[in-house]
């Protein structure tokens, strides 16, 4: 998962026409594994020179955690130019989350939808939002 996220970030920022633009943005990496998120943040900082990289704890299977993460983003960022919902889960075993949803549905559908709704004011404040 960490490698896929890192590759997605690299492809995304390469698509922004070079590292100069990357240096101007705040990057927030959220993950349920704090160590993995901090390692990725350190790598992004090292590779790009961008010191404005931070992490947030996020358990995508918990609606409370998703809400807490989105609210923390809103408190620290009144405008958001880009939101990347890059997460997903595939499992052959059925599991139910603490909120009563099937785990894959919660992670693949609810986890990206809920923060997008909560972050709409910050996205709309940075016209044009993407």
C-alpha cells in the first residue's frame, strides 16, 4: 500500500509540470500506520525538498476516524486545491467494521466519500477545485 501511494504521489506531482510547483504545496499524508505515513512523509520531504509535509492518523474502516481526520484537515487548511482519495481494500474474507458496514464497502466507498463531503468548503474556497 505504501509503495502504491508513493508511486501515485510521484506520478501526480510529475503531472504538475515539475518539482517547482510541488515545493509550493502542503502535502498531508494520512494512514492508519503512523510509522508508514511518517516514513513516506520523510521520503517525500527528502526527494522534493518540500518541508511542508505532514501526517494524520486515519483508519479508513472507522467513520469516526475518517471524520476526525477530515475535521483536522479543515482546521489546518482553509483552502485545498487538490484532494486525492487514494485508498482501497480487497479481501476474500468478509469482515464488519465497528460501524456495522462490510469492511471493503466501508474502505472503498464510504471512506473516500465522507471526507470529500466534509472538505467541500475548503475545496470550493480554492477556485477552481479539482
